[in-house]
C-alpha cells in the first residue's frame, strides 16, 4: 500500500493504542511507531484491558491483534462499534490468518484494514499513515462543517430578523386596520427571498416582496444589500411603487454579482382612498379579491427583473381596494415546487387551488390552509425559497 496523506510530523501527536498478548510484538510495533516520531503510544495485553484503556486514552487509531485470550479481536471490535464515540475510529487488525471467511467476519465486525503477521515495518507504517491521515482529515472537515453550520444558523437568525416581526405587524393592524400574515422558509439555511412592510404618511402602507436569483449564501447577501438600501430610500419613493422599483434597480445594477437579478412586486395601500397601487418586476401575479370569497383577480407581475439593466422602467397601476379585501403576494416556489398535472400550467393550477381554498366553507385563515396544501405535495425543506404575505383590510365596521 502506498504511503499517502499527511506527513509524519503532522501525525506525531495522534494517539495510537497497540493491543497484543505478546510482549515482543508490542515492543516491536512500539519501536516502529517511535522511529517515525509518534510520541503518544499506549499498550494493552488483551481485549479486556484494551476496552478499559480506550475510554481514558482516547486513541486516534488502534492496532488490534485478532487472536487473544478472554476477549478476542472480534469481541473488541463489536463492543467498540456499538458505541458512538468509537464507531468510526480506525482499527487495523493484526493477523497471520489467510482464511477469507475469517477476514470477512472481521470486516463485518468493523475492522478498517488488516496488517499481516509477522509484522513488516514498511507495511505497518504505510497502513498507519494512510488511515491516520484519513482520520485526521475527516475530523478536521467535521469540525469545519460544524463551524460552518453554526455560522449558517446565526446567518439564518439574522436574515429572519430582517423581516417584519410580530410587533411591527400588530402596529400596522392598529394604525391601518389591516391584518398581515406571512410565511418564510428558505430551501437551505439562508436564501434569497425577502419581504417588508412599511407604514407611510396619510393612512398609506407599502409592502414589497423580492426573490433574488440563486440560493444559499450569495442570494442571502443580496437580501442584506436590499434591506440596507430600502432603509435609505425616502418616503416619497415608497409612495409610488414604480419609482420604488426604479430606485432599487438603479442602486443594484452593477452591484449584484454577474448574472444575478431579482424579481419584485411592490404595492401601496391607500386606506383613505380605498385603492391599491402596484408595480412589478418579473414577479408572480399577485392575487386580489374579497376575503369573504368571490372572483379572484390577478395583478400582472410582468416586467424586467431588477438589477439587469439601467434602462429598465416599471409600469404602475391602481385598482380599488376597499375594506374586506385581501392582497396575496408569494414566491414562485408555490407553483414551481409542486408538479402540475400533465399539460397544465403550474401558475394556472396554483391560481385554481388558491381560489378553491378561498371559497371553501372553512373559518380557518387562508394562508395556513394553503401551506398545508403545499407541504402535503412538497417535502421540507422546499426545493426553492418559499415566501407568502397575506394582507387583508379589516371590514369598515371593525374597531380595535
């Protein structure tokens, strides 16, 4: 076996346990390991002593004789592999047996490799080097992955904190007579979806939903860019959805990594004029209608994605939006993450499902029922970032 992997000086601190009932063999192997710089080597005379020493010595590799009194090598292997702490530590079995059936039993018990007896120095050191190198690299990778996982959990918490919280939504309900419900779940720890709502002057409020291309960290960083940008935009821009998208586009063109862009839908609810103004940038069509049921109206989501061209211009439209009506904004995962019947458009299928849920004689809120439908057909985590925002104007008779 070729000696590959880390250099000996990178392995000298690894802990090796040598288990053999013959003192001469233990001494011989100890000398071989010392010759390449190993500084921490322990010895056991039989299987019982080996099992006792494992817990205190905590070896990184075990050289294990197969034929020993009391507990033999197979017995030691079976007990080691039954414990999570020792399930993966490399164990190289020392044996003079050439019996294939016996070797099969030893591998089934959990042996990592064999070393033939009488022990050859070059073979032993080559196999020790290979398996210890693998073990060190695996543990290093595992530690790095755990650190990355911890960092991603913190990034996930921070990204969620960018979205409107329960207190902010309750404040909107009190000040504007609206109910806002939302759902956000990324396809990985962090994602490229984002939404926000903002109270404006004169009884108006703005809502924006965004989906950056791609997934994971790069897309999540773009949501942070957008959140920072929105904090700097002045109120007059927020009152006009088309100007809002234009301002975002002008700021993001040239700042996004090459090939990346965002789809967006921006709307402003004027509670005094009972209207809703909106503009879109290649977003899914928004749904609007009466919360008590009735015909579904789709608001056109077409337009050039944000971040692609400095020449992009966005159209604005205004529709009636009296008390008792809802606005539903959502990401394309709702129809791209659920297979539509053959020959059917996913967008159309989703619109019909939404209409059926809205019209069903059920007092439960629409958004949880819609999410139940989605997750019954698309396992968690979703294949794409999933975001939904339900904004409903309370009936005119409602009072806090």
